[in-house]
C-alpha cells in the first residue's frame, strides 16, 4: 500500500478537523467522499446480466462488452445491434491524444470489448463468428459478431466479467507467481494467431522492465502535452463522475480508504496527480510486482493484431481474477515509444523496449504486472450499454 507522506497526513488531519463543521460534511457528501462504487456511473457492474422488458435480446451481450478493460477508461466504443449481429465502431472522439498517437491502445481496448462480447454470447446460447476489420484511421467499423444459435455455455471467464477490476494496490511481494500459472496464461493465446507473451519474472529481467516503466512514467509526466492529455481524463468530483461515467478516478488508484477519502475532498491538480503517480509507480506498482509481462505481436501497425492482443489481455485478466490473482497494465514504455515516433526523436524507450522484449519478428504492444492482491480492486465508472448503442434516434457512423 502506498505510504502516506507527513504532508498528506497533516493535510488529512486538517481536513478531518474541517469536516467537524456542518459545511465540511456537506462538502464531503457532495464530493462523494463517503461513497464508493455507487450511483448510475457504477450501475452497469451490478446489472450486466439483467434483461429488462422491451430490451433487444442482444443488448445483454453489449452490457458485458462495456465492462471490458480499456485505455484510460475512455470507453472508445459504439455498438449497433441488428437481429443476428453486433457491430463495434471506434469512437475516435474519445482518443487520448499524444498518449496514444497511433491508436494502439484504442484498438487494444476494442479487442478487450470483443472478448467480453464473445464470452457473453457463448454464455447466452449463441455461436459467435467474429470478424475483425483491418483498415486505416479513416475506417471506424472495427468488428462484427455474427450470432448463430448455439448452446448456452457460461465459462469461468464469463463469470469473472463483473469481478474484473484493474488492481493498482500493492501486490503480495512475498508470494511469487508460479511458472505453471504463467504457462497456463500463455496458453490463452493459442486460438489468437500471432500473439505472444514475454514474461519478466526473474531478477534481472524484472528489474530492467521495472526501471523502464519508472523512467517512462517520469518522461510522460515531464512531457507537458502528454501529461495534459492524460490528466484531462481524470475525474475526481462526484457529479463529474456521474455525468461522464468514464476516466480514471480516486477509487481506482488502489489507495487506502482513508487516503481516497481525503483525496476526494480537494481538486487534484495535474502536478499533484503526476507526483502521486510517479511515487506509486516506483514504490507500489513496480516495487511489489512479482512479475511483469508484455504482449507481443508481429506488426503493431496492424489493427487486427492489436485487437487480438486486446482479446488476449481481457482473457488473461479475467483468468487472473478467476484464479485469485491481480493485474494492472503499465503501458508507459509503449506510450513513450509511440510519442518518440510521433516527434521523430531518438527512440530511447522504443529501443530499450525492443531490447527487453527480445523476440525476433515480434514487437511488444502492452505491458502489465501480475501478482497476488493485498486488497480488492474497486470498480471504475461505465457508460451503460444503452448509452453506447446506436439507436434509431442516433446517427449511424459510415463504414
Ligand atoms: C490498452 C490499455 C492500456 C492501459 N494502460 C494502463 C496503464 O498504463 N496504467 C494503468 O494503471 N492502467 C492501464 N490500463 C487499465 C485501464 O486504465 C482500465 O482498464 C480502465 O481504467 C477501466 O478500469 P477497469 O479495468 O478496472 O474496469 C490500460 C488498459 C488498456 C486496455
């Protein structure tokens, strides 16, 4: 768990004293300091298996799909439901700017959404045939699930959909992840073509990847434009969370209940947020990680391969949660690699990433840590399926 600094403690004590006044309590309630995981922004986690009268039968599949992992909780998706198919479109307006200049993370996020949709479709008695569409930036139709009648087969991964949350707290550093667990997770890639996982579980590899992640975090924080593009999505105010239903929040930081309570009382500046993030990356994310992993594909300009990488991540994270493990993506080295390419500057992080991944013919596109949790992860906000399904009243994007 992240240690609280003396300054934050004093700030906390002062805040607690201020709360004794009635005005303070009112402010805390308004900020949502007493609430965790409540309100419409969190309802999709509670109602994802529900069928309401009048709903399209396939809506339940989208209800599962929107709970997928996705970069910065931007939820860059729109769906179209037909009688026997679901189309997935990229909502490019929800991109993260210089954090993701080549849409690597956006397409990986789509892959995560496709995976949840497939698992739900099988659970509800459909046989999904999945098409992932290649195409450049101009083509926003990214995937189609054609659904034939099949037999209901809810899998272990399907059952984990509502319990999967990114865990940013400390992991149990005394409890290593056994090699047999890593092998089993790797096998989840078997049906996905040219997608691989590279593990950093031993002393030297783990240390080097950890160092790269911390260095890249510093570089993102020191890049004024990247830092602003990232911070823009952070939601701290209760009403803002309920209105937008997206973005990273205080409850998703993995901090203790007390720290989150204090954190919700005040607006969090970009600088404070970066300072916290860097400290947490060094002292918690990296310091307590028993193992890092990187998902690698043959060509990171290939959208289908990126989506396959996303499907693997969703599978691995669901599998991890179903088997008592915790996971957190740590994509800063990739974000710097992409930024270096965008700026045409020396590929410092890109070069080091390629050296560490060291798999001829493959490029790392997504890095994460894995371990046993010391505390449960909390849910992030979501827009409901109804809010992201293109209806008669909403325009359908052109393929
Ligand atoms: C492509 C991609 C990149 C991500 N990168 C990071 C990251 O660098 N650091 C992090 O803490 N979480 C990262 N995440 C996790 C998302 O922030 C998380 O999935 C999102 O906020 C929703 O929360 P949930 O996974 O708990 O539902 C990433 C997720 C995806 C799919």
